[in-house]
């Protein structure tokens, strides 16, 4: 039996679609090494912190001193490797992208290192007003945090003018960087809406430390959830920060899944369809992010949503689901007609 041109085209499309999932995890060139190093450093600290928690009973505001290094380590592990992957896919302005990525890696490493140093010393890193040599170094390092936001935004601008892989991958990158930039902006927004009450709290060494500001809205210190530390007694913009920052990893996972499914589903082999599904999912994800911001600024804990918050979450999910359903239905009809 001889293959027809149509069957050959469909087979080629299936091969390309099947390769989309794995292709999202590798670039045509080497990954950005400084960012890879930062990611490995973050992962190693996260694992060390998790292992240290059962053996080190020192605590800050009820949480292990290693909780913050664990969270920061996980965040840098996931995000730095995502940026390293992204920069390997640039088709234009590669040197500019490499330079901006290096700035992000260096500044990120410094900021992360001082968080780990403060935790190891058993004291606070954020909102600490103590006049000690270590804290002066920590707070000076934190002055460079806006550079991380600007570097991320600059990379986002770079990818707006070029196509990264197929339409699904390009959609992942553009929406993912937009979400991460909003997530970083939420961290700065904390300073504007969180309680600025000046107070004194004991650190893990029993020393009285003056604190100014906090993460919570309505309760500056709050009672944190396990590991995350998110307040259960007030609003907490760290929820929005986490959701936005890691949106790109969620979208990468979705695009990879769609690429794998496309090998068995003809209607998914068109990258415009996969790109549309990713786009509608990102719209819903943005709605969830916005809802957590709105929830936090009202002083409401993420664990205790009211009816209005639940309605907003539902609206975001239903909007995404409706958009994805329409996109899938049209793709199925087109595939059947073909």
C-alpha cells in the first residue's frame, strides 16, 4: 500500500507534535550557564534546608529558620532554570539576552546568599532594623532587588520581538514572563499595603530585633502555613508572588503535555491550537493571580476565602475552561473535515 501525500503530511505533523514536549526542555544552543549555576545553587540549598529542619529546632516567628532558605531555594531553582532554557532559544539579540541573564544571576545569587546567611545566624533577613554588621550587609544587598525585576522585564521585552519555537512555546514564554513580572511586582506591592507597625520580636538566639513592616495585611506577622509561611490570620501577598512567579513553569508543563497528547490527537497537531489552549489557560491563571491580590489587600487569608473571592476564582476558571472548550471544538471540527 502506497502512502498518499495527505497521510505523509499527517505523519510528519504527528512527528513534529510528538517532539514538541521534549523540545520545550532543550534549546538549540547551550543553556545560560550563570543561570544554570544559580538554579543548581538554589536546588542544593532547598534540599539542605529541608533536611536540616528536623534536626535544627531554631525558629523565627514559629517557623524553622530554614523555612525561608527552602522557599527561596526552590524559587531560584525553578525560575533560574526556566530563564536559562528561555535564553537558549533566542534567535535575535542573543548577546543582549545573555548579558541581562548574567545580571539576573549575579544579583539573584547575592540576594539569595544573604537570606541563607541570616537564617544560618538565626536572625531575620527581611524587615530587620538591627544595627549589626550582618544585617547591614543583608539590607544593602536587598537594595539591588529591583534590578531582578528590571532584568526580568527586559528579557520579556526581548522575546516580544521574536518567535521562540512553535506558537505554543512562544505563547508560553510571553505569557509566562508577563506573569512572572507581575509576581515580582507583587513583592514590591507588599511594602505599600502590608502593615508597617514597628515592633520588637526575638530571633532564634533570643535577641530582641526591631522589625519594621511585614508580609501580612491585617496581621504583620500572622500565623503561617506549614513551609510556605503564608498568613492564616490575615492577607498575604506572598501567595500572589508565588503564583505569578511560577506561572511560566506551569505553562511549560501544559505545553509539554499538549505536545505529547498531539501524537495521538490529530486536532492537537496544529501549533495554533496548542497555542490557543495555552493562551486561554494563561488568561484563567492571570485571573487567579489577580484574585489572590484582591483577596490579600482586603486582609483576607488565602485559607479563608469569602463568597466574593470564591466567585472571582470561579469566574477565572470558567473563563479559561470556556475558551479552551471553544478552541478544542473548532480544532476537532477542522480535523474531521480534513
